């Protein structure tokens, strides 16, 4: 993670005709960006070197998204084929479900649903920043029955790690400290964070 990227957090993120005047969503995004970058640093996840060449990142409502679903769209991805990690995005966008937008507009911002919505944004921001490429044979776990294979893809493993760190930090700081202060290798800590997220956020079983 390179410090030079910090300029991004001062850009107006939220641009859409429907919610253009909604400062609450913009505030959520602006607050979450620096925290996402901090977590990328802590977890040694590399960001693209040429983020500063990107067009403005937009946050767009997606009424067709599943509840709390979110999606990162690269938008006219510019690749230097000799060095794809130097890619940058001309019109990047994060699409958020109606449920997530409504959650960001609410005054009460302490419950688990709100935290989950924030963590979904953190996940997509990680996809936006991350240096590693999504592979051509990217596997989308559409039926939800192959979660482990889905999460173990390098780009998803990074995004789930950062999302999980964020969620556990705000939901169970003692567990976060216990995992991060353990003697485990960093990749194992990421697995333990994802396990904790699956249990605490999704009421699911640990995968690792
Ligand atoms: Zn993802």
C-alpha cells in the first residue's frame, strides 16, 4: 500500500441522479476509505501503483442486487499487457443494493446490519485497490454451495480478509486482537478472521 494514494479520499465519491444530494451515503464512503487502506496495510495486501490515474470512483445504487449485495465494476480497464499490475480504471464504480443504501441513510448506526453493509463496501473497495488480477477462470459461487473454493481465489481471499478484519474490529475487538496478536502466519490469521466473520456476520460455519 503506497501512501501516495491518499488523495482519493478527498474526491466526491457519491454520484448518481437518484441520490445525488444524499450526504449520508457520501459520508459513510469517505469514512470507510481510509480505514480500508489502513487494513490493507496491516494485512500486507498490495494496492495498484497507478490508482492515481483512475477516473473518479463512483458509488451507484443497483436495485437488481441481492440484499446487501455489492459489486465492483472496473469500467474501461486500461491494461499495459507487458505489466498488467500497472492497470488503471477510467470509470470505476461500486454498485450497492437498495438495502445497503437505506442502511447508510439511517440515523442509527450501531447494529449488525449496518456493520455488515459497511463491510460489504470495504470488500468492494479492496477489489478496487488490489494489485492482483481477477483470473480469466474466475469462479462465481452462484448457488452458494462452493463457498470455500470461491473465497480461496486470491482476489476474493484478499477482499474477504479485509472485510472480515473490518467487521470483527467493530463487532468483537477482543477476538480481533487475539487473532492478530497470535503467533500464526499472516495467511492463517486471514483464515481465522474469515472464520470469525462467517460465524458472527453470516451465522455460518467456519470454513478453515
Ligand atoms: Zn469479492
